[in-house]
C-alpha cells in the first residue's frame, strides 16, 4: 500500500472515528437535553400540579368557607329530622290513622326492612357503599367530566351518604358550592355514623311517589304499606326491586295517580321497566342468583298492588279535624309558655304565628297523638245518626249567594250533634259531629254554638239562687205573666200554672218561675259561675239580660260546653274541663304533653245534689222527658233537662248519671222551625246513642251506684202554698208536703199566708165572699192572703193564678167585681118531669139562683132551694107554680120573674108577690129586704116559659 493510500486510510479511519464520536455525542447530548427537559417538565408538572392542587384546594375551601364544622349531635339531629306524618290513636292504642299532611311517612328501624330492599338499594344507588368513606372520587370526576362536556349520559356521582346529606341538611340546588359542601359533610358523616345507620336514615327519607290514597309518600315503610299493603319486612324480591327503583323518578315510576287509582298499563310499564333494571344490577352485582332473578321477573306486580285505601280523613273526618285543631292549640300554648308568654294575653296575630308553627310541627315531626275516644262507641254512634227514621223528613229551604253573586235556593235536612263525657276526668268518650260531613263540614258537637234553651235553667236560673239560699226545691214561685222591660215572658205552651214550687217549675220547664228565681240574685255573679263551667261565648250584654236564664244567648254554646257544664252537678259542684287529647309523644316516645285533669269548685255539694234531685223528676211521668227511661236498654240513676228555643229552632236533651253525661242537640244548620215533636224526636236520638255506648261500655254507662246524698241535706215538711213550716190551718187544708233542703237554708217561720174565711165559686174560679154575700152560696174554707200573692210578684190576681193544684183547697184573697146593681130577671124558665131549668144569667157578678114555690099560685111563694151560679136546673114539686131569681155577690136579688106551672093548670089569679123576709138580716133563706122581685107577669100556660127574653 502506498504512503498515500496509507494516509488516506488513516484519514478515513479518523473521519470514521470522529463521525462515530459525533453521533455518540449527538445522541448523548440529545439524551441529556431530553432528560433534562423531562426533569424540568416533571418538576414544572409537579410544581404546576402542586399549584393547581393548591388552587383547587383553595377553590374548594372557598366553596365551603361558610359551612360550619358540624358536631356529631348537630348532624344526628339533622339527619334524623324526618318530615314524618303524625298519627292519632283511639283509647287503648287502636289506630285512627295519619293526620292530614302533604307527605305520608312512617319511620322504621333497619332491622324491620326486607334484606332484598337493602341489597337492591346498594346495587342500584351505591355499589361501593361498604367500601367508600362518603364519596367515590372517580365517580365524582366522571360526573364532573360529563357536566363539563355536556354529555347526555349521566351516571351520577352521589353516594347514599351524599344523597342523605342533600335531603336532610342541604338543598337540591345544583351548584359547585352545594356539591362541595355535600362532599365535605358526607365524609364527616361517615366519620360519625355506621353504615347501617346511614342506610336506615336513607330508607326513611327517600321519596317514593304516591300511595293508594293518592298522597305523596316517603320512607320505605309508608311506601310498602301504601303501595303493596304490607310492612317493609314482608316485601318480596320483585316488590323490593320495584320500590328501590322509584326514587330515581318517583312520579313517573309510581303506580298510582293522584286520586289513588292505578295508572293505565302504558304508564305502569315505566316503573316495571325500572324494576327490571334494578333486578339486573342485583344479578350482576352478585346480590341475587339467576334463579331468583328469573322468578322475580315472572312475578305479577300489578296484582300485588294494594287497593285504594281510605285515609283517616276520609274514614273519620270529624275526628281528624278535631284532633288536628286540639293538638295545634295544645302545642301552641306549650310553646308560648316555654317562651315565657301568657297565651290569653297574646294578640291574635301572635297566637296565629304560634299556631302556624304548631301546624308545621304536627305535619313534619311524626307525633303520636293519643285520644280518649272509644273506637267502637264512636263508630256505632256514627252509624246510628245515619238512620233517617230518627229524623223528620222535612227539609229546610234557604237562599244563599253563589260565586256569581246570584241568589239560589238550597235545602238542608235536620242535623244533630252529641257528646259523651266521663264526669270525673272530663274525658270525651265519643261524640257525634253530624249526619254527613260531606254535606256540611261542621262539627256540630264541638264547633257549632247555638242557644241552649231551657237546658240553661238548672245551670243558671236555679243553681246560684239555691247556692245563696234564695230558693230551695220547695220554694213557691208563681208561674204567671211576667213583663221585664218591654218584653213579655211566656211559656212554651202559652199557658200559666199559677203557684208552683221550684221543683215543679223545673220538672215542667216553666219560664216565668225560672226568670223570677234568676232575678233574685246578682246576674254578673251568676254568669261568673256559668263562665267557670266552661261557657266561653257569654257577651257583656248577656250578663244583664234576664232572658239568659232560659237560654237566650247572643251567640250560644256548643254541645260540648253545655254537656260539660251539666257534669258539674254530677261531680258535686266541681267543674272538670272536657278533653280529647290524652297524650302527645314524639316519634321516639318522648312525652311532649300529658293531660292533667283540673277541677274548679263552682257550687257546694248540697246545691249540686238538690239540682240533680230536681232533674230526676224531668224523666218522671210529670216531667218533659217521661219516655226516655223506657227507650233505654239499661237502667241508671239519670237526671236531665230538656230544652227548646223559640219557634222550635233548637231542641236539646242533656242527662247525667254518676259516671257520664250525654248531651244531644237537634236543629237545622241555618236556624229554622222544625216540625212538631222535636222534643220526643231528640230524646229518641239521645236514647239510641246511650244504648250504643252501653253496648260497648256497660259498666261505664250503667253504674250500680246512684248519686249519693251529701251531708247537710235534710227532708222537711213544709206548707206547700208558701214553703214555710206548716201551720194548723195549712194542715187542715191538706197543703202539707215535704221536700229536700240545704240544712243551712231550712225554713224557720210558720206559714202565715193563710186565713179562714168564706168563698164563692163562679165557674171554675173561687172568690172571697163579701160581708153581704148570702151564706147559702158560700163555703167555709182556707184563704190565701192577697198581700202574700203580691209579695210573690203578682201585681194583680188573674185566672192563671189559681190554676195550680195548690188552689184546690185554698182560695186567693180576691173578690168578684160587683157591678153595683141588682141582677136582671132570669129567663128561659121551663118545667118538665119534676125539674125546673132556666137560662144561665149573663151578668158576671151573679153567684147563684133561688127557686120559689106556691102550691096553687095564690098562697105566698116560699123559697124551696138555691143553687150556685154554675147550675141552671133544680128539682121541684110535681104540682104547683115555681119561679127562679138570680143573686149577685153583694146579695142583691133579681126583679120580676117568669112563673112556671107544673102539673094541672091552676085557676087564673093575680100574681102573688114573693113573701117578705122574716127579718132584715141578709143571708137568710129568704130574699133580702132590698129590691124585692117585681110582680111576675101572667103564667105561661104552655109551660114553656116566656119566649120573649129580656135583654141583659
């Protein structure tokens, strides 16, 4: 090889070496650059990530900066603060039902939920439930990515824990702020709560659409009962899967419409399709076997849906409304008291605010309301008043304006309201709100005040007067016309019965004695007693009106108030306010309220017993409710009072025994006169309701004991005409009677209202004889002094004064008015078969007749007899001539008279003057010396008397 070649070779080698080194260098340099760049990028990435994380953390922190760090107790309170439906219960725990609410929910522990439900919910809503700590990051990222990209497919990123937070603590607002708080609270909740607690809370919170009543329903128990009619622990796999699918879109998937009817098949299939999706997820998640899956698909879900159920409002409308009102009142006053406020001093607006809050509390807190109502008695009474035969078929027609302002005519039937109260406790055992709630949404037992008529008499007219000793059962008070101001007081029958005892007046329900008794006391003090007995609608003008004593109220009283007041007498004068709510508990069993009976002393035991004893007579043969006992299927010691308002617009009957008091009202909603027979009709309703109660509570309705007489009551003999101690004259007149007295107010003076004397009878009336009144027309008897009658309130004596049985043996000291002249001649005389007849005299002061006789009409005529003015005939001899004269109260005798011949006709002769009296003493068997009868006209030979009658 030449040197040139050798150099060339070396150059090539050198070039090759340099080229290889360059490549290596380049590679090395590139690697170095790339590596360093990577490192720089990594560092920058880490720095950027850290920065981004910091920014993200700062952003997250900014989102939750206003969210407080919640303590366990706070979160627990919020999580378990379910909007649960309140429920009410009959006495003994029988369910009335859910109270009216926007949402039907019943809390239930997880242990009482079907395992299929738990598996279905986890498989469908949160497959990592047992692994995560409140949130699933990749699920959140996926959800965020779908949100940013606007993807139509949404897989959801919320765990059960997050959903629980959203439902119970946060809102449904869609925002990063709310989502950030949800994540934070979910992780915190997982720290405090066990998985089972979270799942239980979720199942009690989640909405499930509508139930078979058409109501919104939430919580697995309410859904199970409302959709399938079974408890949550009895759900099968298909039912569990169906319910677990509903929360995704409750009102699309729910099987019921808002009226409680099952949806059509084309709409029902949406929920069934969702159920299949849930079953598929359970299968793929390993929660069920393929065999269970296939069996569930074959299950006829539609047939297992429960039939439409009546809500408590539909089944017991009167009860539901009444319980709600009373519960709201109780909770309102309790809260006001906690706030240090006195309820009655609050303004109406303030009271209403408390009531609004109480309504919300009742609708959301799942309260348990225990009542005093007996289910069987209530249902039986409700059925009884639907019997049309107990009511008049007559409808009342009235006019009312419709929505257009037009006057239209409507009709309504007789309505009724009744209530049964336990005396000692005040517990309302049952009530009758009305015949048909759908027709008129008024509780006629508790919310419809009406005038209470004569049932007011024992409560107001007599009780306080007896308490003060102004009257006692045997006290005599006149039943006679009475004018108070411009008003004239009458009685229900338009009649007056004269002097009656208080007992008789109450038994026969007389008005004027009741008002007279009431007028003996201070009306304001008396009405205070009425208010103490629960009457809440007494207005100021009522307290000064005498008509209040017979039930003339401006507004009226409810059946509950009126009946409750009567129980005061059964309790010995202690008023115990009636109540229906026994106890209110939270859904956890905490007692919020428990009724504590309180009594108010109104009357003494003596006054109460005397009132009871008098009211016993109302149910006797002489009272206004004589047939009631015969209509009862049991016997008890009943005492009661009837009542009717003007024109028969209201009819009442209230009666009490040692255990219970039952009151019933009958009338039209728009007050109007009812058909005749309202009293007996209402009493028949009362008896029917009493029999209903006896059927299910015999010991309560028919106590073996009677009302016990307290100490301080005595029975005394009295003079029945005055109520004082009997005098000898009273005894001789047969006027001694006996009655009960409060020992503090027994009579201490002997009767001085009577005196002996002569009297005459004219028609049905008796009058005191004058000194000049002939004794032949008088009787000796017992007279009652006029001063005493005036003392009782008689301004003048009237015929009504003497209608009482008391006057059968006594005569009022009143005189027959003398017209100042001798009576006119008697006319119409005729004789036949030994009997003389004549026409009754027309002058009102005539007290009797004298009959004169002469054998031949020539010899002097002598008086052969006399009769009182109520008679117009007398026996006479078979032969002879007779005539009759009239005598007045002053002893004057009528003038000329018509002679009548009996037997064969005597020879014609000049009429003979009647014989002159033997002496001047009036009252002998002969005519008085003054104004002797004039010569009679010639005898009527036809024996038919003078056909020309002299006009008097």
